[in-house]
C-alpha cells in the first residue's frame, strides 16, 4: 500500500488557522531530551500528578461488572446527570433541570460543542489574556474571531468592567471567563463578577462561557464563585463548564459537563450526536462517585498544591529579575521574566523574548511554557503539579541559570 507523504495531503483550509498545542510540542521536546539521558524536570503539563482516588476507580470496576458497557443517552445517563445536578445544587446553590445539563468527553469537548453550535463565520468571542491556549484554536476552528483582551498584572490578571464594555460590538457572541485561571491562577472576587454582570445585563446578546474547571483548587480559604451565583438573573446568558479532570485527578477518564439554557444544551447535543456521541459509560459511573462520594481526596490534593505553590512562588520571587503574583487557585505560577530580557547567557546569546528564556531554561534541564503561548509575552508558566522534591530541584536550577545571565 502506498504511504501518503505529509506534503501530498491536501488539508482542509480550516486547519490552516489552528495548530497542535505549543505546550505539547515543548513537553515532547523535553521528553525526548530525557529519553536521551538528560535529567529533565518537566513543569509544562496541566495535569495533577496524583492518581484517581480508589473509591472512584472501584465505581468504574463495578459499572463494568454490571455490564454498563453500551451507549448511553447522548448527554449521559439520568444517574450521571442527576449527580451533576446534585453538584450544582449543593456546591453552588444553583438549581438545574436534567434537560439543562449535559456530559461530554472532557470540558474541552463541551467548549467545542458550544462554539460549534453557536458561532457563525466572523462572530466575535472575547477572551481575556493570558488565556488557556485551546480557547483560541477552538473559536477559530468554529469560524469565530477571538478578540483577545490583555489584562494587567496590577489588576490580578482580571478583566475590568471598562475593558469589557470597550470590546463589545454588535458581533460579540461570547465572553470567556476562567476563574481560577489557567495560566495565572488568578480568580475573580464576587464584587468583580458583579461589575461584569452589570454590563452583560445591558448586553443580552453576549453569552458567558464560565470555565470553572479549577473551582475546587483554591487556597487560603478562598471559595471561587461563578458569575451565575453572583447574578442569577443572567441565567439565559450563562453556560457553566466544568469537569472532573483537575479536582479528582481524572484527566484520562475524559469527562466534562455543562449546565445552561436548555436551547443551548440542545444545540450542543446536536453537535455531539454527530461527533463523539455519549461520553464513556464507565467514566460516567466513575463521575457519579466523584461528585457524590467522599470529597476528602480533593482537600488532600489542595493542601499539597498549596504548599507547592508557596515553595514555587517564594523561590521565584527570591530570584533577581523574576517576580510572580501568588495564585489564588489552580496549580500554575505565572511569573514575569521581563527584567531578564536583554541579558546575555554565558554563551553570549541575548535573551530577547520569553521563548528565548524558555529555551535557556530547557538547556538547564527545566521545561516551562513561555507566556506568549497564552497571549501574554514576557512571562513564563510553571505547573506546580509535580513533587515537592522535583520542584525544589527545578527552582535551584532556575536560580542558578538566572544568576549566570549578565546584565546588558
Ligand atoms: N479548561 C481549562 C482552563 C483547562 O486548563 C483545561 C485542561 N488543561 C480544560 C478546560 C480541559 O479539561 P478536560 O478536557 O480535561 O476536561
């Protein structure tokens, strides 16, 4: 059989607007260096380093034993959607009908479903930067135009009401909010959400996609709220997106879910019906246990992440030329390396950008992700979902690498 060379393949035009995640490319490079014998510490991936709790794994085994191995209803079994309804009722004080809830193959698919179901060519989607990289590609893939709004470190990387107001046009269909955020770990206060809500109330054609996937990973007693909790009257405009990947260390089980207006959920189900069909039946059973079973594992993980956050942020802030806000949630530190730009490596190369800095750290056996991947240059992201020992070694390497840089 003839093998098709990649340059012979006529790719769809829509693929020209999107690419494979840069984070994945950096991680793959670091993995290859490790395979070649280098002691790489990879702080790129957004994945908890814990295993899925045993009670959740056991629920999956039981589902297999019961023969729950066939297709389920498109948005998930009634038991699964009931567990999601229970979650929203008990954790967020929000009441949804089962018809206002759907499950999908990860939160990423929920976001894809929402964009594919609602965007026409040229529709605008407001995305505060720094953002999770996939937002941009998904919006483009669905024909939309991502309108990136740069947030300021002084505002805790949160969108201000004035910025929101300024960017709304007749073509705006969505505003994305992600709190706590990947990559900055910043989170909106109730007061800040209330101010954004006041503007959205005056702009009923603008929907909000509230990506709450890091909701449970928050520190120092802070309890993140979503915009619907703060402004329940916006119910017709808000799609809540969540999943089990981060809080329950279930990235490989591929379960995300959404709650929102029934018409929106119905349209998203149409997309899902012709792409992946129902989410995995066994993962649905595991999710029921995750959402309704004991929650101690979440608390244990958050405690561990909180100590690692302090280790990473304190170490970074002690390095000349780097500074980092203390994240309120998620498991990322987003640090500025702007003061290092222009400095010279011992080999005489100038660090001209955050990508150069990333490459320089890579040569010191630490993989991080440059801020430009998240739409904000001059920064780098560290995922502290790694062992304290590895984080300590990585911090020492970064410290030593920076100390070797000469002032311009
Ligand atoms: N939203 C954000 C902000 C994320 O960081 C991620 C995972 N990196 C997702 C959504 C997707 O999560 P999943 O598809 O695993 O549910």
